C-alpha cells in the first residue's frame, strides 16, 4: 500500500507538529514495529504514536518538565524510547539518551552534568525525579489531545567519554525543527516514507539521530530490542527495509552469516555506516550484497564540525577513502606547525561550514570547546591525508581514542579507573587490531613493588564494576615498567606498534 507525502514545506516544523501531520494524514499507517526476540511484533500506528506521546508529555509536565528542562532517557530499545523523546520535544525540553546499563559512578557524573528535571529509566539510587518504564506505559488517565506547538531549542544532546577521564555532554544547540528540503536528509540518504530498520542501540547518536530524522520524513521504524545478525537479515527481507544504519562490526557479523548469499537485501536504498573504519573486504562484501550506489559511508563527529561522505561505487575508484567534504563544508589538513599539509601528508583534520549564517554545530557541557584555528576551522583530533582529488583518507581516529565495535573509548578514562586499584603502580591503555572489534581495549599494567599481583579476570571484574562493559579492557598484559618520556607522557604509538 502506498501513502501520500504531506506537501513540501519551507518553514521549519517542530518534530511534535510533524508527527501530528503524519497522524492526520495516515492515522493507521505503521509508525513503529517493535521486534523483541521471538515475541509477536508490537505495532504502533502514527495516530497511536501521536496520542501516546501527548499523554506522556502531560505526565512529564506533571513532574515539572517545561521548555527550560532536560529529560534524560535511560531506557533500552523499545517504543517508549521514541515516545518519551517526542513527548519531551512537545514540551520544548532538551532530551538526552543514556546507556541503560551505566555503572553508577559514570551515571552520577552524567546526571550531574545534565541537571535533569526528570530521568526516565529503571535505575536505582537516582538523585533526580524519576519515572520508570511502567510509569510511561501507564498513561491512560492523561488526555491524548494535541498540545500547543513548541520547538525545542536545543532539543538533543548525547553523552561522550572524555579525553580527560571524565564524561561530557555534546549538545546540538540548534532548534529541533526541520523542513522537507533540510540538507541533512539528502546528506543521509533519507527519502520520504522509507522502511527504516533500527538494530543499533538508541543511546548511540547515529541510530537515535538518523531514525528521528526518518520519523520526520514519515518512515516506518522497524526497531529491534537488540542486535542479532541473523534476525536483522531476516527482517530486511520480511519488511523490505529500504534504510538502515550499521556500525562496521554489525555489518561484519551479517556478512559472515553462512547463508547470507541466499538472502535478498536489495530492497535497501541506503545503508549508512560510520563510527569506525570499514575494512576493504567488508566494504566489498556489502557492495556485492546491496550494490555500491546504496552503501553510504559518513565521516564526521557528533560535534558536526564537518562531514565527508562517499558511496560504495565511488569508493571503488578511491579505495580506502571516506570521501570528500559535502557541499557547504570545507576541509584543511594541518601539520604540527599549523601549516597546510601537502598531498598525501598526514596531519590533523580541520573542517568548517561555509554558510556565514549557520550557528555553532555543538556546545559541550563538562569540557572545553574543540580546537579551532584562526580561520574558524575546528578539529576534534582526527588525523588523515588527502589525495590529489581532495578525497580524505583516515590515518588515525583521535590520537589516543580507541574505536572498539563502533564505540569510542578514551584511554584516560579507563586508566583513571585502573589506577584506583591498590596493587597497580602504573597503567597504559591502548587499542590493538582485532578482527571482530576493529580495535580491542588492551591494558598494560605495572604492579606496585612488594604487592601480590592479581590476575586478568580480577582486573576485568574490577573495571566492569566501574565502567560500562565496552570500555573495560578485553586483554591485559603485565610488565615491570612502562615507557614514559621526560614529561611523564606515555609513548602510546610505540606501545601499539610493538604489539601490532
């Protein structure tokens, strides 16, 4: 069955109002289809999404949420995650999505930064006013009537590990509103009324952002409770999925399925991948599965200081590249002296948007701004080089940061935890090549003299009690001393080279 698209608009429309437009236009069209293992799929129409988010908005308002408030969501993948986000935006609030299984210490740090009016999560010992999943499911007593149209400003923030060992919040400072011709839709390959598979966690920026952009364009969201490679391949066939996001580790697990060649994945018009480098074999495998023109790689950061993109068929002509800057974005690659690098020379990547009326693309809570040069170009620490045609190639992703399975891990944060252990004198955390994870978190540990060394299993348990699981080292190494320079800094590059 086909559905008409609301008339194109050039005036920004709030996300709350846009949902109501879709509910008025196609009240029974599926908006969310939730897949949780072998359970019967749970389906919500556009009318149900609009009305239930109105009810949840009134619940939030009853608990003090308004246009000056922040709402923190710590729910797993479920329809209520979307409904609470929409409800917060309908009240004009800033919405922050956090990992449901955060260790208490990291959670406390982030909640202090967020200063949330309400936390929606099934957590214990939360200092803020809290609603649980059962509360936002039980909203039948509230009116489902439309609310006044408000544009959240700002509307979205995400959490990030901090290079100083403490987490931070990255806020999109722009109004949470769009038009049909907003450039980001074309940039992300988002067309109206697609079937949009979300199998990544909604506390990650890419699945959360891309799928809410899809909501604006009337996508039917097929949401999985968790990632399962075989299930995802089946869902693409069953629902004729036309749009999805995957980190390379997800793509790898699907590509390695024994029957993947028998699956018909050609309904996909855009598979967008980012978050980590994509190996050559994996890129070629997906070009074979869905066609190069349908595979879109995006290089950028949550801060959105600039973006490069490349389609798979273009990648075949520039193998290994992450593309060129998109229209309206400029790039410079600078050496340590601040001079522009020659073609093929590795340096730090700086980007800027050329529109003089464009506002800032991010603000930090809990950290200083990203580095800027004198011309307004910004850098978040990525290193790379450009060829003679201006295609960017990544040499490293942030000098110290480890990308493991598409997730960012800052060594300083992990080291700060390990050095709390009474037996440890010094520690270095690095990323080592790993076939499955891209880079695995590896800890090199120096014990104090005259103490009984402990084993890797005990150290792993120590870390997992204090850090979210993906940040905990997967492997440990024990040494007599660690190489530091005269300034006390670790020679991480040498440590990686020696072990790679």
